[in-house]
C-alpha cells in the first residue's frame, strides 16, 4: 500500500499550477539560487517555499553564509523549512514519499521504496514530471 502524503488540497493545486506556470526556472541542489544572468533558479521544494512566503508564512530569506549565490530560508538552503511543512502538510524536508517497488524478483510486489522530490529534482526530472509525482503521492 502506498504512503500518500496528506498535503492540503488547495496548496497542492497552487503548487502544481506554479510548477507548470513557466514562472520558475528550475535549478538543482538548493531551494533557490542566483544565476549568472541575474535570474533565480528554484528546485521544486523552493517553489513551494516561495508560495508559502507569498501567502503570508513568516520565513526569513537571506543569503547563505557558505555560498553567496544561494538563499537560505529560516537558515536552510536545501530542505523545506518547518514553517513550510506545517503550512503545506508536506511532512518531510526533502518531500519524501513511498512508491511501489518496480517488478523485481528480489522483492514482493507489495514492497515499497522511499523516494524524495529533492532527489527527483536533483536527478534532472522536469517540473512536469515532478507534477505527476505530486498528483499521485501528495
């Protein structure tokens, strides 16, 4: 049986819309970072963090102490801040979810394995592919 995250439906729809809007340039390894051309790139979890701030969630956004082109949100540059998890219903900082194990003779079909949106984003899945995961597991 799949572990479905109990994300708040209205926030889930807002997140999906934002990811598909074209308003966010996709980046990897950090919630948000400056690009050389002055634009910003966002991971999928960074987009959710930005939506939380735009909807009144009090989050401190500042430059990371270790990397000048990276932003930290409540002192975290790679995972969801507590305030965003609380606001959205996503219960882990990396957007962890469980999905069925692909057919493999080493496992029963019912076995699951753990994945995360952070890993999916950093592995190069597009926002469109990540939206499909959000729709199914969140």
